[in-house]
C-alpha cells in the first residue's frame, strides 16, 4: 500500500509542480470526482451541489484547507478507496447505471426498482442481473 508520508508524496508529485494554483485545484477536483464515481457509478460532480455540501469548510484559510484535503485523501487511500484500475465494489442509487465505473468489477443496486446490475469490463457495459 502507498504511504502518506510528506517525503514520499512530494517525490510522487514532482510532475505537478509546474501547475499554477488554479490548474492544481482543477486537477484535484477532477481526481476527486473520479474517485467518487469509481465508488458510485451514478454520482455526479455538479459544482453547485458540491459548493453547498462543502460550505462548512469556507471558514478555513488556504493552508488549513489544504491540510484537511490531504488528510482526507490519505484516509481514502488507507481505506482502499483509491478507485480506478482493478478495484471492485458495490454501489447503489435510484437510477439504472450508464457510466463506466472506472473499475474492472462493480455491482450496482437500483433501490428505486430493485434491479441488480454488474459491470462487464470486457464488453464495456452494464448488464442487468435481476429485473
């Protein structure tokens, strides 16, 4: 498992050092959205909804905000929530899945109509298991 030590992280992050603050924040938001969608294939990353959900953090200065973000990312990594590639999982929601979950093995349960879906990575499509 990867480590969350500052020294290791700085070495791994050297390719991002040329980005300005706006570019860095955009990359962070895109990566976090991908992590969210890997754990919930039907999740969206609507900026308005995210701002509403994150308003409790608005009182933090930039340094404190970055520290909170880094700690949350380390906790996600430690919990196995890195997403992408070869991960697996079960997600649920109220609509049928349509988006590639970004993992090779994913199950999805639609709570509105009690259908169960499986991601077929070879076919690149969701397959209905229980209708």
